[in-house]
C-alpha cells in the first residue's frame, strides 16, 4: 500500500521520519484516518504516525533530526511536527478511570503488541496500520474488509469508554456511506453521553454537516442507537406527520434526512457557507413538532418557521457559543418558506428587499429552499420556479448575497446642516424604510424625504 500525503513536502518529511526511526531500530507506521482515506481513494492532508520499538526519548530524537517537534500534553507520548500536519505517537493503552475524555489512564509501551495498540481505536476502518518503508499492513480487526463492504464496526469492548465515539460513528457513516454493524449499534445504545465537552460534540456535528454525503444515514445511526434523544430538538421530529401529498417521504424526521442528503449533493465546498446552510437545513422544521395539527382535512404546521427559532437556538447553543452561527441559522429557519410564498403572492421588489434585510443572505436561503424542495422522494424534480424567480429578483435588486445598505448616512444629514441628536436615528430609519419600499433610490431622494419630515414636525 503506497500512501502519500497530498502535499509533496509533507510527504517527504513523513518518509524521512520513518527512515530516521528505522535507523535507530524502531518502525514507523502510518495509522488511522490517513490509511482509511488512502483506501477510499481520498486526498490525505494530515497524518498520524505510530512508532514501535523505541522509547519516547529516541522517538523525539529521531523526529528531531528532520523537523522541529514538540511533545503534546505531558506524558502521552504524542509529538507534534512543526510546519506539517503530522503527529507522531507511541503505542499506548488507555484505561478509563474517571469522567470525561481526560479521565483516562494512559500507559505508553513501545513494545505493545499491535492488536493491543489498535484496540484503543474506535472503529476497525480506523485501526489499519501501514509501514511506509516495507508496505506491510497490520489490520488486526479486519478494517480493510469492513471498508470494502462499507461496514462501520467497533474494534473492541473498550469502545464504550469514550461516548464521543458514537458521534464519530454518526459522521463516519455519513461521510463514507457505511452501514453500522448491529453489534456496534447495540454497544453504542448502551453508552451514555457522560462528560462530553460541548466543543467536541460540535466538532462531530460540524463534520457531519461539512463532510457528510449520506447524512440521512448518519442521523439514522443516531436514532438506531437512541442517541437522537440527546438532541431533544431533533428527536421531537420523529413521528411528526406531514401531508402525504406535499410530503410523500413520510414524517418530519425522514424528510429532514432527505433534505440533508439533498444539501450534501449540492454543497459548495466552502466550509463556512456549508456550515450555516447545512445547520439551517438540519433545523429548518424544528418548529413542526409544536405546531402540527389536523386542520381542514390535512396535517398542517402553521407558523412552524418562526416556531423553529427557539429550538434551533437551543440545539446550536448546546454545542457552541458562536453567536454568529446561531443567528445566521435562525434567520434562515424563520424565513425558509418565503421563496415559495413570495412567488405565489407575486410579490413586489419591496417584499424581496425586506426579505433580504431579514435573512441578510438570500443565496443561502435559496440553498435551504432547494434542499427542502428536493428532500421529498419520490416526488419528481420538476424544477423550482419560485427559486428561479427569487434568484433573478435578488440579482436585479443587488441583494443576492448581502442585505440592502442604507443609501442615506448620518454624514448626509450633517451635510444638510443638521446636528447629530436623537432625531438622527428616526430620520435615517425613515429613509431606510422608504429605500426598502423602493421610494428612495438616491441620496437626493432621501434628503428630500428628510426635508418633508422636518417640515412636518
Ligand atoms: P478525520 O478524517 O475526521 O480526521 P480520523 O480517523 O483521522 O478522521 P482523527 O480524530 O483525526 O480521526 O483521529 C485519528 C485516529 O485516532 C482515528 O482514525 C482513530 O484511530 C483514533 N481516534 C481518534 N479519536 C478517537 C476516539 N475518540 N476514540 C478512539 N479512537 C480515536
Ligand atoms: Mg484525522
């Protein structure tokens, strides 16, 4: 197996580390995600190297011959190579002794048998090791076969020692289109999310959103393990009925899975954009559990867009305090039906400008609306005229990817001879409102309005 990092400089460095290790009588092996990704034919950006047969000082010295290096933590035997995304570690056993992901007793042992070193890894597909100098493969848990068969399987009973592994499983299922082994679902179902740091949880959800392909399957893994209950806002979607004509796919949970798959299929590859739009897709119907009722012979969810804002903030807020993300996502959730509604109502530029003012980014809203629309199999993809219309309107009004900017500014009022004071904000607000309505299109229009308002006082 001939594994290479995509950056040739990093690749050469990794190989020279392996050579320096060999010169001292040890062996270096590439392990973890790099091996898995190589087998999947994916680009390899970062690398974990495990060195066997050398003590920590020798490893430090060997790596130090070719790169600047620093020890991570105190005694876990992990070295970070400076200037390259390469970590070098020693084989170790980990034993759960306390709460949380730091509650492990770690024992570094250069002579640990490979199966024992691999047993602390979460999944078989992440527990394959390759010697880059001899190409020898060490695969004690059958990770290659599982990867070929697209199966997610835990390596050992130690799996239950770190609850984060369940969420890692969710995003691996989604990223690589894996089917979880029944035994893995069963083990995961017995794990409580005790002591999980919110930022680690957020990291896994972010990977699900940014990198998942079969995101619906990842969410199903969560449900199969009962772990969806640890995100109550999402769990509430299970079993919420929808009108079968509008939603032939089934309940809101099922719909959300399909919407995520549709989102993934149309991802931009821009991490920041994808994160906001992906979370908005995930949260778009969180208001349905509270609003769904049998009305006039159909299941309807009046006002579910606005009702979705509090659960959206609760879900995102439970993982991260990035206010910007919660705000951006909540805006999209609150207006996610607007493209259709404005189109049906044959709305004016004024309504489009006001929508742009609220959601800030109509391009993001359009991506959410598209995913929502496409997340309804087996409904045919027969175009989306509402989105086409809104895209054209947004472009014509220059609000496709930003909110309208006020034309009249404070300095214009000062130029008019007005002194800054409490009335400033009132006048500027009035100008901006008139601008959104299309009545003010230039500074002169705005100042004319200001003069009229001042005359009225
Ligand atoms: P990614 O592409 O998301 O980085 P990865 O498999 O490389 O996937 P990392 O978090 O970079 O994941 O970890 C590298 C390797 O370390 C994993 O492949 C796995 O063998 C091991 N590992 C990481 N975190 C855990 C964990 N919480 N439990 C068990 N093994 C883990
Ligand atoms: Mg990795």
